[in-house]
C-alpha cells in the first residue's frame, strides 16, 4: 500500500496517509480532514468548511425549491384563470366579477316590473296566449343568467383566495429564509 505525504490545513503538521483513505484526523490538532485528489495533486480539506458549504447549499436548495414551487403555483393559477374567462362579442376576455351580476339584478328588476306590467296588460286585453308565456320565459332566462353570473363570480373568488393562500404560504417561507428582495 502506497502512502501520501500531506499537510494539515489547520495547523500545517505533516500527515502520512495510505492513498486509499478518504478521511484522516490530524494527530497534532485532531482536526478531521478529507483527502482530495485533483489532477496529479493530493491535498486535504477541512471537514468543517465542507459542512458549512453543505449547509449553505442545502439552504440554497430549499430556497430554489420554494421559488420553483411559487412559479408552479403561479403557472397553475394562470391556467385555472383561463378556465374562468369568458369572451365577449368583441373577442375580449373577461374574468367573472360581482359587478355585472349586480347590474343584471337591477336591470332584471326594471325589466321584471316592465314585463309584469306588459303581462297584466296582455291578460286584460285578450292578447294572444303566447305573449304571456314569452314574457315569463324572458324573466326566467334573465333570472338564470343573473344567478349563473353570481355563481361563476363566487367560484372564481374562492379559487383566487385559495391561490393567494398557497402563494402567501410560500412567500412567507421565502421571507423567513431571507430570500426575497424588496416587497415581493
């Protein structure tokens, strides 16, 4: 078995070690060393330094994993948002909101008042029997559309809150690690 002449990185004491060893302890200062070979050179490296590097790398890896998770959550939300979008007559994409539903209810109440008046007039004037059915059908369609708008808006708001909770949890972990710059 061949031996290698090394020096301790901590105290500089000479060390003789078999070339098959990967780790050695300095007999002078009891420092644990790793034996490294690079090209034709053999040298020692303090295990403490390596442990610190490993701890830093592990922390960096955790941060990278959290950043990747944040990116994944944001991509999933973008995909989920597209499922909520509607396209208007001009091709513009819109996300659900309560405002159109509220306007729809107000419009519906005005229309209902107007249509009930028309229905009463039609019934008192012996209008064709299809006219009252048409008016009632219009009121039902209007009511269904308003309710659907509110339902879609509520589902979207719930999904958005769930996304914000997931995203907030990840951002909180990143803040704890000191990995955020500014007010992200």
